[in-house]
């Protein structure tokens, strides 16, 4: 377990990151059209609540430098609308731009939106996979005490959260990344059937600038579609037979951090954080 001093340090760094990137991501987010060139798999960015798309600047820059066309959705604004409404905006963008073999890279609430799209709004299977960073798939116990409706929507008993929790079909195509401490999600629960990675770091926002997290994002985004489908097939087969899950990460050239805790096909009763 992390020491109190380390947790307090993470907490301070977390809000320093959030403050800096709220300002920079709003005032100098970059030219979004210039991000869409590249020959690798297209990536769609879905930020968290109250986050402009530029808030994910370090992840966006790394993906674009690696050759991925990066798509952002200004119509999301600061992402304060309900998950289902925002998911329809994302699905419309995919259709209008006729994107295929897409990897969603999402932060926090963005992972809930991405899963909603994958589960219910992607009949043409435009989305290949998703990386969800610090997403409260099982909700956050703190949300019950929030004054604003936008934040109360993250409660574990929110109807949309419960609905998405029951839908397991797309989970094998999702990679979750969390730290060992998250000031906004006190009880981190593994997403059943997904690849759940816990890095030896802490925070809710600052992980977006973590070299380990960015390496994992690049790893997933750069996987050939056939490798991603192999992961899905093996995970689904293991779940159907109650067999042990296959190795969590194929050899794709970018190593998972050696001190990371990786689980594939975990159940909600098997948290990814001790």
C-alpha cells in the first residue's frame, strides 16, 4: 500500500495537472484538423466530464507522433450531458466521417460513453477496441454525495451505469488502466471480461501524462486487428469454459510496465487494485 505522504503527493500533483491542462486544453488545444493525418489506425478521443478535448494533450501528441490520425469532437463541449446523449454525438461523428477500425481512447466518463457506443450504437462495428483511463465502470461511491446532477450520475446505482455493467459483450475489446490510488474513485473494480491494468502510480488526471500509461495506449492502438480479435476470442472462450484467462498482453513490441498488475477476464469480485 502507498504511504500517506505519497498519496498526498499524488493528490497535489493530480490537481496541478488538472488546473494546467484545463487552461492549456481550452486556450491552446492545437489545430484539430492537423491531427487527422497519419497512416496508422484512427483514434477517437473521448474526454471526461468537464474536460475539453485538449485536456488529453499528452496522449493526443503521443498518438499523433506515432502516426495515428487522431479525431476529436468539439461538439462534446465540456462533456456535461448524460452518457447516452453524449454517446449519440460520438456515434454520429463516426458515421459522418465514415471511420472504421477505430480505437477509442477515453478518460474517466469518456470510457462510459465509449462503452455505450460500442454496446448499443455501433451496428457497423466501426470500433475495434477502447482504452479507458481511470473510468468508474462500477460507479464511484463519492457520487452519491455530490450536489450536482452531472456528478451524481456516477453513482454505482445510476441506471445507465447499471445498464452498462450488465452488458458484457464488448468488454473483451476494452483495456482499462488505473493507478493504485484514485481520489475520485475510492473503490476500483475490475471490468469483467476486460484487460485490466493497474500501474504503480496514483491520481485521476495526472496519469494522462504518465509514460507508462502512454506506452500502454500506444500498444493497444498499434495492435493489428487480427491480434485484437485473437485476444477477444481467447478471452470469450476462457469465460465460456471457466478456464484460466490467457496471458494478458501479447508481444506487440511495447512492453507493459514490469511493475504493473495485469488481469485479463477479471470478474467484478476480483478487483484490479489490492
